[in-house]
């Protein structure tokens, strides 16, 4: 009986520790940026400039109790016109959840002129760029000119962007392992008697 109490105490401690670890907030950063430069300068500075409609928003932490303004959100964009950097009919751009972390909040179904930077092999958008909805981007569009149609047909499904939340999986694994060990102990104990 003494061993069961020790095991239960250890199990509860580990479960509590993993629970606290799972609830730890991520680091957040404040955003500060200068006014974007002229269209020509931002075109030169950006890795990709294109016009498109937001097809889907993939927010892996949408249901979490704790969220950070720095959480990355993925946006699938159906590309209509291109001025620089890409050829695909659909691309994924990433931005932080909130403008407090320089995130640009795209709305599903809306069209935007997007100035994206390269971050590794991903396109990243911040509020400090000239990215804007089409209504606000009329001046940019007139300076940029006609643009080109995408030439590489691609379809991106939102499910392909979702990653497993390993902290939740860790907690479940410890709980299942703990229950299995406890069950094995009781089976062993009942056979011994």
C-alpha cells in the first residue's frame, strides 16, 4: 500500500508539473516600426509582392485559454496578380496574432495587396509594410502597374498546415502511462494474494 501512495504522489506531481508547463505563456514582444517607404522602395525591399484573396485562416491556438500576441497565424492566399517573388496560384503567408507584435490581421474572404518578406522558406507579413486591403491600396496598384498572372497551379489545404501540439500529447502520454502502471500494479497485487 505504501508503494501505491508513493506512486500516486509521483504521478500527481508529474501530472501537475506537465499541466503547469502546458499553461506557460509564450514570449510576447511590443511592435514599433517606422512609416513604410514609397511603393518603389518597398517593392525592392520585399521578397514578394502580390494581390490575392484570403482563402483560409489557420490558427492552431484559436481554442487555447492562453494566447500570445506573438502566436503565428497562417493565411492561405489565392493569388490573382504578381509583381515580384512568387509564381504560385496559392501561397501561405504568416503573421503574428496581433498588431502588438507587428502582426497583420487578414480577414478571410477579403482581398489584399501583400508585401511579404522571406523568413527561412516562409513568407512573412507585418503591419510595418505597405500591405493593405485593395480599397486602401489604390495608389500602390496604380504605381505598380498591371502585374502578371500566376503560372504555377497549386492548391493548399488548411489541414496540411496544422501541427501537433506536443505539450498536450506529452500530458496525455504521462496520464496514460501512469494509469497503465497503476493498473499493472493492481493486477500484480491481486494475483499475489
